[in-house]
C-alpha cells in the first residue's frame, strides 16, 4: 500500500490553525510575564540570609525542575480542584502549571545574575540609606535583568515549545487543533508536519536572535 501526500488540504484549515497559534501565543506571553516575576522573587529568596527561606525556595525549584511538566499540568487540572473544592478551567490550569515551571527555571537565571551584581552595589545602597524596596527595584532588578536577558529569552522559547502539552487537557491551542484536524481528515503526516513547521518557524529565528544578543552582551560586559 502506497501512501500519497496531499498538502493541498492545508489551506482549508489555515484559519483554525491560526486561531490555535494565537491561543498558544497568548498563553505563552501570559505565563512568561507571570513566571519571570515569580522567578525573580524566588531568585531573591534563594539568595536570602534566612536558611528557612532558602530551603523553601530551593525545594520549590528542585520540584518543578525535577518533575515532568505534563505531570504538573495533570496534577493541577485533575487533583487540585479535588483538594480545593473548586473547578479550574483548562486555561487556568495551564496558566498555573506553565507559570510555576517558568518561575522555577527563571529563578535559577536570576539567582546567577544576582550573584553577578557586585557586593559594592549593595554597600552603596546602604550607604545612601535607600530602603530595601528601592534597593531591589532601582538598583538590583535592572542590573539582574540585564545580565539575565539571554538566558531568560532561551527560557521563553522553551516555554513556547512546552506549551504544546496543554493540548492534553483539552485546551484549543495549536497542537490540539492540529491533532483534531489530523484525526478528522486522516492526514496526520500533512497536518502534523505543518504544525511542527509553524512551531519551528517561530522558535528558530528567536533562538538565533538569542545567540546574537548573548554574544553582543558578552562583548559589552567584557568591555
């Protein structure tokens, strides 16, 4: 039996795939914003003078980095509603799961960049009598973010690719719509190849851009 390919069917589903891609991009952007903020706070906690705070933050990071994102997503979608006694939509569950994952991986990035901020910066803040909030927002955060940008961008790209997992809980993202089209048309090769190319078309240029940004920033820091 010879399989024949028919990529001509794809334009019929362009609108559906575009809608799925838009959902994926919205979810990814939301989780990046929330996850980076969470990651910065956890990064600060891991640099805390309190051993208890460091231990709690470290346990959080190791748990969410050491378990599959799909398991985290399933647990939040299926188990958390039973524990809390509330119903969570697939969008809310996906947002929580990907935000926690992004927070865990970006916290390590911030922890490294915070260490790179010299102790003399903190000494200067103390000498000037700046309150702790001003020290963090006006001195530490800008420098930490600047140093963390290349790795944070890589984390964002990873999150974009990991977002395909939300199709497992029925969220109508790009992967979910692609799977449905594939099942309904019995054309998995054509449809899933198109879906893969869409992900690649977005992720690959961003990956190259991250490499260029990293090289440029390394030259600036070395200057």
